[in-house]
C-alpha cells in the first residue's frame, strides 16, 4: 500500500438535530464544527479530503429548519476548501430497507460544489490510494455491498457499518450485525455508527 501525500480527515455521527433539536445540543454541534474547521485550517493544512462516515443528521423522518440552517452554515459551507465525501448512515435514510428517500439527497447533494454523497458502495482515489466507501447496508444494497467487498482492489474501507462485537456506547457491546471477519481482507477499516473509538 502506498503512502498518502495528503491527509484525510474523518468525521461522523454528527447527528445534527439530536435530542429533538434541543438548543444546547445545537450549540454544541456548532462549536464542534467550528473547532474542527479551525483545527484543519491551522494544524492540518495538508488535509485534502474530508470523509464523513454517516449520520450527518439525527432524525430519519424530518428536519427542523433551524437545524438545517445551522448544519449548512457551520459545517457544510465551511468545508468548501476540501473534497468532501459523505457516506449515508442509518439516520440519513427514511425507510429501514432502502436508501431511496434520504436526507442527504434532499438537503446536501448538488447544493455544494465540493461535496459528494454516497448511497451505494463507491471507490474513490485519494493521493493515488483507492478507498472503498461503504454506506449503511440494508435490504436494497446488501447484494451490491457484498459484491463490492469481495471484488474491490481497495485496501482501505471507510463506511457506516454495523458489526457485532464492538462497543457502541460506553460498556454497550453490539450483539447483532455483520460478522467483522467479512472485512479481514482490508488493511484498514474505519466506521461511523459506533459512538466510541
């Protein structure tokens, strides 16, 4: 595997609108975004791409306009200096078994010149390194996801995965989900969904 000439920043599970769009959590999301942008601008100037690992928004069924405005102003519009890849998470989709209706298509796709959203598996090349981006796997994309995992030449996978045996929250181990051994072929697997390292 080659070395990246530029760094990639990973972020995920921002859950804009969490706790019923509570103002305190909205302010926290704004501060977190501002801190991240400032850190990238001052400490990590060699970052070329930002990958958001899913769950940009919290609510699956609707969005509060104040939350949508805050996410746009304090995060999405601030990422214009980077190539941004947003992978679809389980909170970004309206239905449980299909990505057909989703918040990323309605609120983000095509609205920002440097942002691309992914609702199906897709390989991107950053600094000559192929990276497989894997959105939330559900009924409508499971066969395609399994095919991509088996056939890809990428050695790195970044996604929004539900794998059994990992800590979801502090002291809460995921007892269901996919077998993590399905990802053994990759040298690196990075996933959103888990709110722990």
